[in-house]
C-alpha cells in the first residue's frame, strides 16, 4: 500500500490519537462534562440509538501528548468549544476531526504564545481560555481576534 503525504501528516496522527483516547460516554455517571452535556438529554436519543452526531461510540477526549499543535488544538476545541466545533466542522466525528486538523495544519505558527493574529498559538490560547469562558470560542475558531 502506498501512503501519500496527506495520510502520513494528518490521518496517522489522528488515528493514533483516537486509538489512545477513551470514549466520552461514561458508564460511571459522572466526571466527564463533555459526555454529560452531550448525552441523551441534549440530543433526545438513548445510548442504544444513534444521536445527532451518529453512533454513540464517538470520541470527545483531549489529546494528552500535545506535541502536534494541530492535534492539541482540535482536541481542545472538541472539549472546550464542542458545539461551535461541530457547527464549523460538521456533525460526523471523523470528518469533523479531519477538517479541523486540515485547517489547523494550514494556520501559521508564531513560534511563541500570542493573543492576536492568524496563528495557531492564538487559537490555542483562546481554546484553553474557553474552559472557563465559552464566549471566547469565536476567537479560538479564528473568526474574531485570531484571524
């Protein structure tokens, strides 16, 4: 099988990250706010049926490695700006993650933390801040300060 540059740069890191991440659905009844917010109450579906995002086996966990800025950013966006993430990148988990990784990979790096400009570090800064203040997700998506 011949691998192209896209597969090596985007698909393999994403697939590896997904393989290492636990599912957002929690059987313990607590602790995972993304799973709690994204559960049956939000989408009107039981765990046994497919919700708005498709099958109930999709992943909403955060990349703990963080060595690839695009993977770290997209994982952060999925966790801290969940609904805006899906609005921009789509409801299908695999397609949304691929779209996010492609966009994040195309955003230039400043090489240092920054809070303005079209840089991945700016988007990451506001994504991290969105944990405490979800109103900054617009910045994290690159639609306001980070454009």
